[in-house]
């Protein structure tokens, strides 16, 4: 499986991007609160579902 990218949000209040390869999901965040990140992750469901199960 190749790399998958998902820009969760980008703007003056913050930026967040997910990079996944099927085994590992990496989130790069700059500026968002934990609450906002949780909301954004909910918007991309299947991309992070397996990663969230291992938290």
C-alpha cells in the first residue's frame, strides 16, 4: 500500500495533516487544540480508525 495524505485543515489558526501507509499513521499538527484535532480526525474516519484502536 502506498502513502495516503489527508490535509485535515489549513489556515491562519492552525494546520494539520495525516500521512498513512497502512501500518502507521502520522499526524503533523501546528496550532490546533486537542478538541479541534479530535473533531478533524472524526471527519476522516476510515483513514485513522485502525490507528485510533491502538491508542
